[in-house]
């Protein structure tokens, strides 16, 4: 189950982990991008936590606050994808005070659909979309969220070892990306470790 109090706790944990992993995120991104992924994630999560006193019982409203936080604090393409994901999740959960297992699957499905549409990516491109897809598949028959997040995000990284990143600026690096983790996938795996 997911409600206001649990959501607050989740964002507190994510912020703590983002602080610890800040340099790792920037370094992973710096190999094939701007090197600002740690900045994007940390700034967005700090702004969410600065506004969590405004969280209401309505989960839709809370995810809209999260979206606005990332819009305000992040101009990067990754931050924009997160903001749009939160906005669409907000619409899907409008009026809900508690989210059950099916709602939690909808959260990830909505994020995946948003990232694929707005990021113009598809499954198999070696992006965070592939990690989200694996999370959704594992959630279908496993309600141990901590276990699912850790296992799915780790397995997604392993599944794409030796494969090129096929989208975004990383495309320019061609073969070099075969030996690298996609920064978004890497970040999601590190953030999952906090649960």
C-alpha cells in the first residue's frame, strides 16, 4: 500500500541515497553525456522534500507537486522526463488516498509509457525504460517491492552488458557504450538499494 506518509518516507530515503551517490551519478553520466545526472536527481529530490509538508491525502495532488519540483529545479532532459512522468502519474491517481498493488503497477506503467513517448525511445535501446519494464514484469507476481526494485534494476543492467546504447547523446559514442551502464539505469539501481 502507498499513502501520503509512505510517500514522504520514500522521498526522504531517495534524497539520502541521491546525496551518497551524487558523484557516482555524475561520473556515469560524464562518460557519455553532460555529467549532470547527479545534479538533476539531487536538485529535484531536494525540492520534493522541501515541499513534502504540502502533501495532501490525495496521491494525485502529491505527484503533481513532485512534477512541479522537478520542473522548477531541473532543466535537463532526464529531469524533464521525470517531471512529465510524475505529472501523468498524478492524473492516473487523482482522488486516490491509498494506492494498492494494482495502482503501484500503474505508477510504473505510466512512467514507462511517458518516458518512451517523450524520450522517443523503445524497449531494447538500453535506457531506464528497460529497467522500468522489468520492474513491471516482476511486480505482476511479486509484492515484495524492495526485492523487486533491487533485483529488476540489477538484472536490467546485466541484461544489457555488451550492448550499445541506441538513444540520446550516447549514440555518438557507439562501441564505447557496450562496456558502460546507461546512466539512468545505473541511477535507478543505486536508488533502489535504499529500500
